[in-house]
C-alpha cells in the first residue's frame, strides 16, 4: 500500500515517510510521528509534520487501531507497525475513555511517547468539550463520527487540529454518484474523510462491512481523493478490502477484539501484517 505524497515528509532521516494531507490554517501540527512498520524502534526519531491548507487531514495515518483502552494495546500496535490510535470520547461506546480520568491522560501520553498519532473520536460533541480535551494535548487529530454538519466542523478551526469526518454509508450496493454526493462537500471544504457503515445510534463499531465493489468503482473515478476505509475490517479480509477498494488508509476497532471491547495483540499483529502486503 503506497501513500500519496505532496513532497513533504514526516519524521527525519532515511525512515521518513511521504504523506498527503491538508491542515489547519497558518499552523504547525505536531503529531507523534508517521511511521513505517520496519523502523528501528530504539533509534526512532520523532519529528514533526508541517501542514498547510484549510482545516482538515488527509491520510495522516496508514493503519489506525480505534478504541484502545490499555497501555498493552499501544504496545501491541507499536510492535505490529500500526501508526495511529483512536481515543474514543463517546460516552455510550463500550470503548469510552473518560476525559476527566487521570488514566486517560496517561494513556494518551504513553501513545505519544510510542510515536503514535492520537485521533480523538467524538460524536455530536460540543466545540467547547472538544476544545477542552484538545487543550490537554492528548490528541493530534479530531475525528467527527456523529451527525455533525460542515458548520460544526468549521467552528472547530480555532482548535487548530486536523479534522477527519466519518461519512456513514449503507452496507449494501451504492452508486458512485451517491457516494460522491456525500463525500464531496467535505473534501471540497478541505476535510479528511473516513468511510464507515451507518450503524444508527451506535455511531460505528458495528463490525459490518461496506460494499467494497461500490467503493472500488467510486475510488477509481476519484483517484485524487484521499480517504480512510472503516467498517467490518478484520485480519482475514483487510488485504482483500484494500485490493478491491483501493484504500490507502484503514481503521479498525471490533475486528481486532476478542471478546468485544478488549483488544487482542494477536489480532492486531495479524491485521497490521495483512494491511501491509
């Protein structure tokens, strides 16, 4: 899987990686790092990524493991070659992290020290609460996974973090124009997009897959659009999903859990290996 480049690089030295992205206006975003899985961890240099653009994020990660709750989850992700973690701040989620808990801060700092990009996942949350969490320096990217409007997203520009919008699609076949009509307003506004199954009130984490053939047709017609694939991904199907859809960035939660809500180091390792054919 190759990441598109706009000729800027993340990190320093021979192991730096080209990334394709947008960002907050007149700001410098400093995620932990954007890594390849074969880096020498002990000698890894954590650099910064200088971003320019409107107020979004495109392919700021390659493999994101969402809904982590333990330091051992982070250790497993680092060892497997994943480069991002999702910190879930949706109170109704089984993977919820309490922003008032000291353990949440410890987890976020631990992920940062391990060189992982930290994505804060929010569902219909107020700008004030998102801002209060971002001020703690616990997250590098904001993911909006509810019913937020473009206006809601633009209201977060003052926070100066890249924004990734989850676009919820039906699980069955869907036309290219239908997909495009839901995505284009966000990409044209400069926001990154993550495509997931519409899980209703649960807002994700259902383990249901999108129709990959439909996404593949849309992706071929929109090769310049960067996006992340989510929904129903598992170690045994992620390689096929990437091949059929053309996705260059993937996101998984329930697909690397056993039992539900508890991350499995074995499944994380298998998923990351298969997402790097």
